[in-house]
């Protein structure tokens, strides 16, 4: 156990950590903070939800000179939501020192961001595309940056982003400190990373498996066409507090969301085609518990820290083992427990084994629950609701109606009718989800080649700016 005092952290940050309820440093924090404070470049790898944000945030904030109103540290993150979240955490950590972090990302008005940049934040957290736009328009000055951080470094350095990242790093003085963090770091990506750094210290928190132990991992072998009903059944039995359902494509996410809503679940979808305002409102609703199920593409897979996510469903098994690690890592954070359930079609079983091999852990087989199980589950939930109301003793106003019902019918019939009203009548609402082709091992095979030759990376992040600086169409996530 390492305390933050032992790490030599200054008083204003200790005060902030205390306010945030951080009592001791997590292993990745204990191991990387001293290196980073000494000015070393660091590659930090540790499992999801183990505090990597503060691991780079604390030493970065220590370095900031608050008397200077210029950008002294730059964090680059792959998605807008993550940029916002990281900036929030840095602002909490830097509160008593007076350090300000600003998030800049696509989908937000340029002039608003330009005004905010003129206000003199010392740290900027940006998505790559929007940051490049600012650099090209000369509306941001990062020439005084001393610390550059890539959060989700492997994602940032994969083929979709590498040219953008190189271009961004060119605008920062070479004697900068560079910090790279992620829960996953495939070898080919780490090789690229070391070329961008100066003798980096590699810190890998030792763990038998790539995923945290406190996530129970299951898979269900089911045909494609039964996935949706199975999801419904499982949700009914377990009534998760907060659940994330990952689908492979935007269309898929829309269909699952519409289907769940039609069946009466409080569900909403999030993916890259939605407006930024919509993305934020959906995520906020989920954080506040105003919706129970978030249906998402991989846009929500990395870095998002939402407390209370008890279940992650892979409605579609992800292509890459890394993606699996990040997706299921949305639960079981900061020592809490969670469940991850992956739906696998019979032809995808070899792909499942491939993922298990890479992440060095096994998923337990779970039998798909039946509609009967789900009905029983729902009834149980309804019974619990009734018991809760009984416990509150606020039923006097209903006595007269109850007496009348019991006068006309026997008690079992009356209670059964009440239970029926409290449970969803799913059969009345047919839902059709367009089938997708299974993932085959061959298609998803990991190659040892550098990412520039690696179709896996090219396919998943098509386009971007080419070397001449022209735009190509691609899936941009900023
Ligand atoms: N030392 C600490 N003590 C208690 N809680 C902590 C500590 N450090 C971080 N946390 C909390 O743990 C949660 C996870 O932290 P964080 O988001 O930084 O994880 P991560 O390692 O970056 O995960 P991911 O790989 O998914 O991005 C956050 O809610 C954070 O506030
Ligand atoms: Mg993180």
C-alpha cells in the first residue's frame, strides 16, 4: 500500500485527492507517478478502471506553473466523451492548485472553443481531429507544451490516428515529456510508440489476466436470431441497475434501442452519427439513472467511467480482443464487481477462443435463459415492488377499492391480476433485428505485421487525412 504523501505529492493536490475520496494510490499510480515526476517518458499499462487518469493527471498537474496562462500540457483522447471526462478529472485534481483543464472536441462550436482557449487554460484535453483543425487555423498554441499525454494510447496510435498524432506531436517541442496510457498495448503499437518517445519507462502492472478479476465473464452460445429475445430474458431476470449493450454497427444500435424501447425498457442508444448534444444528453441520463440500458457502438468502449454499471452485454462479440477488454471494463471499476455476458453464434466460437487466448482468461458458459425463466424473473421483480410498497404502509387510500375487488373475486385472482399489470407483456410487441454475418477467426486474425500493413487497423479506421493533408472520408470519432 502506498499513500499519496509517500509519493511526494504537494499539498494542494493531496487536498484534492482527499476531497475525491482517494485514500491510497492504486498500483499503476504508485508505480508511474515517481517516474513521471522525475521527467521520464512513461508507457503505463494497467487494467481497466484502475486509475490511469490520475496516474498521468497528478504528475502533470504538479508540473504546471499556474502563473503562466499558456497551455503547458496536452492530453489527446480518442472520443469526445472521454475528453470531457478526463478534463473533469484533471479539474478536480487541480482545483486547489488553481490549474484549469479545457476539453476541446468535434461537434462543438469553433468560436466558443476559441473563446475558451483565450481564457488561458494550462491543460487542454482534445480529440485529434478537432485539435488539428485548431492547429491549422492557428487558433491554438501548443508550442509551450511540456507534457504530452496519449490516453488510450494504442487506440490513438492505430492506423486511423497515427498520422494525426504525428502531426500533433510535431507542433510540440521535442524536449517534451510524453506519457502513454492504456489497458491494452499490442506489441506492434508499442513499437510505434517507442519511436515517438525518449527512452520511455515501461510500467506494466503485473496481472495474470488482461481483465480485472472482479468482472464475472460469461458467454452464451445462441443463434443470431435469438439474441434479442435472450437479451430481454436476461434483463428481466437480473434487472441490472445500469447495463451497457454493445452492438457492432450504428444501425444495429438503433435497432436494438428501438426494440428495447418498444418493449418498455428505459433504453437509449449512443453512436457517432448522433449530434453531440444528443450524445451528451444520453450519457448524462444514463449516469443519473434516468435510463437503465445504454446501447452503444465501440464509441463508448474506451475510458468511460460510469459508476454503477453492473452488466455489460456484448450483443455482438467484438472483432479484437483489445476491444473486448475495454468494453467489459466499463463495469467492475475501482474495485467494484460486475458481470460481462457475450452473445456468440455457433460459428463464432473459434473467435471466442481466440479472444480468451489473448486476454488470458476464460469465459464461463451460461445457458440462455428461456421466456419462462424471464417471466418468473419479472414476477419476482413485481413481487419485490409490492413488498416495498407494503413496507411503506401508505395504502389506506386503496382499501376501499381493494375490499370491493375481494368482494367480487377471490384473493389469488386479484393479486395475480395486479402482478400481470406490473410485468411486461412482451409477446404483444414483436421486434425484428436485421441479422448480421458472424465474425470468423480468419477475418479477425491478428497479424504480427506493423499496423501499416495490418488490415485489421485499416479496416476499422478507414480514411483520415492522408500524408498530403487532404481529407479522406473515414469514421471520425472526434
Ligand atoms: N487512488 C484511488 N482511490 C480510489 N479511487 C480511485 C483512485 N484512482 C482512481 N480512482 C477512481 O477509479 C475510477 C477509475 O479510474 P480511471 O477512469 O482513471 O480508470 P482507467 O484505469 O483509466 O480505466 P480505463 O482503462 O477504462 O480507461 C474512477 O472513478 C476514479 O475516480
Ligand atoms: Mg482511462
